[in-house]
């Protein structure tokens, strides 16, 4: 097996929960295969005379199955300035929001990609595929949905569907999501706050009561789904299943409908270089397509004795082997 140089752009590693962090699962698998790990944060990237570089630290990781930050789960080696084009693979695993700094990171990484580095996921596709809006490319797979800034238009949608979920276009983990009914006395202030008095578009979707059975996260590697989904069950009194919002994760096999939904999006994911994606499914519908830093590897691995990061690296290594010789 060819040994590779693997770069990981991520949020501060000392703040993660290693027992549930998907980026950490990828690091563990890369190290198990003998690859050299290089850690960097977004602010470490820079451009010098049109060449992309980063200040990187060599990285070692150790598996920790519990939330214990007193136990050592990573260690840094030498720090150096790295020409990003010399890395074989760079993962960009920074959590949203997708702001201007994130945008600039994709531009720098795209320059490394142009010189032969495999960037996961493809920088242009990270820019093109907003995690809330991307699902609209598959209208036969989503619930009734409106994206607008105009409060009257949104209120008409709420009146039509009676029970509605409102969410911003740039958040994650269930942040700032509201369930609104037609007669909600707070509807005006909610819309004023979320749209900043009509200046920013938000998403409205018909409420799906199947959320009680879970908001399923389906992981896809090059468009092929992992055989099990993590159904994130809302806490009592909650409408959000996100683990970050207090939901609990229950693994379950994919249904025929789940697989059909995956088949609908798979060709587009492959065409766009979206190697690792998290599909959010409630009932029969896709609600989001997560492309920046999909999670749930560790939970599914633990419940079903899987190695999802191993499946991902099998795909990425075969992708590198197929690259034409220069």
C-alpha cells in the first residue's frame, strides 16, 4: 500500500470529543494505514506568489472511547511550512457556518487541487452546494419548501401548510430552528429576527411528524450509502433530532425508500466530487444534504462494528490510483 501525506483542515483538535468525532475517526484510520498526518486550522492557510501553503504540524492520534480530556488522544510533532500541492489528500472538515473565511479557504485549496492534490470534498462543490439549498436540485425527494426573505410570502406558506419548520441557511446542529403554526402569536417577531426585517432569505419546510421516529443521517461514500443510518430521536418536548440539540442516536438499517433517495442523488454527488456526504432524511423526504463536515461515523461504527473511515479511504486510495500519470 502506498503511504500518503494526509492534510486535515479542521477546528481546534483540543476542543473535539474524540469518542464521537468523525474527523478523528478519519485520522485514526489514516494513521492505521501508515499515512503521515498533517494538522492545520483554516487560519494556517496562506498564499505566497499564487502558491498555496499552510503552517502544519505533524500529528499522532490515539483512540479514546470516552469523553475524557485528561487522557491524551493526540500529539504534535514538528511544525513546518508546507506547500499544499505536496500533500496527496487534504480533508477540509471545518464546521459551518460557511462564512467569508470559509469561502477563502476553498479558493486556496482549489489551487492545491489544480496541482494534483485530492481535496475532500471538492472545493468548488463546497461553494456550490449549500447544505440547505442543495436538496432543491432533487425536488421529487423533498417536502414542500420555500426559500424567501419576504415575511408575507413566508406567512402565506405557513397558512397553506399549517405546521412549518423555519431555519436559517447557514447554521448547523439544529441552531435557530423554529416550529411555527399558523396561529403562533410570535410569528412576526420570529420572521423579523430570522430575516433581519426582510433582508436575508430563510427556509420554510412543511413540518414532518415522522421526526418523532428520528431525523436519519445516512452517510454516502462516492454516492454509495453505508448500510445503516443513525436515527436522531428528539428529546422529549423537542422538534429537533440533532445530537447537538439533545437528541439520541439510534442506528437502524436503511429502508427501501432510504436507498431510493440515495440513488436519486448519487450521480450528482459523484459528478461534483462530493466523496463523503451526510443525507438527512425524515420520513420519506430529504431535508438537507451535508457536504462540509458530516458526522455520525463513530456512533455507527460502535453500534454495528463497522469501519466507515476505512470504506472512505478504500475509495480515496483507489481514486488516487486511477489518476493519470504525468
